[in-house]
């Protein structure tokens, strides 16, 4: 019985680091896919016919993405509060 090579997805935004990791894993006999960002990684993970066995992430990239998301979410909430306050004030004035 022959097994398929373990599939690895490497998520890394820096070209040199991604290429280095890819070469190391390929030379070790793994089937490797790469993604340069989170959106691309999610697209690859949704491919039910080619789900990786292991995902290698750039944790610093994940932390930066989370901070960006948090700032965007906070800005959205502040805007929503301002709009809601405007409409409430407008209704009270009628």
C-alpha cells in the first residue's frame, strides 16, 4: 500500500521565506502549496479535494492582520454609533 505525500500549505507574505520553506519541504518529500496572504490561504483551504494535512503560518503576519481587523472593527463601531446618535437626535427634534 502506497500513501500519498503529506500535503502542506505554507502561508507567508515574504517571497524569500516562502520559497525557502517550500524548497525544504519539497526536498523532504512533502506535497507543498503556498499562499501569500490569508485570503489566498482560505481559498486553498476551501478546496475539499486538496485539503492540506498541515498549515505553516507566519504568526507575525497573523498578529498584524488581527490588529488591522480590530482597528477596522472599532472604526466601524464608532461610525455606527455616530449614525445612530444622529438619527436619534433627529427623531427627538421632530
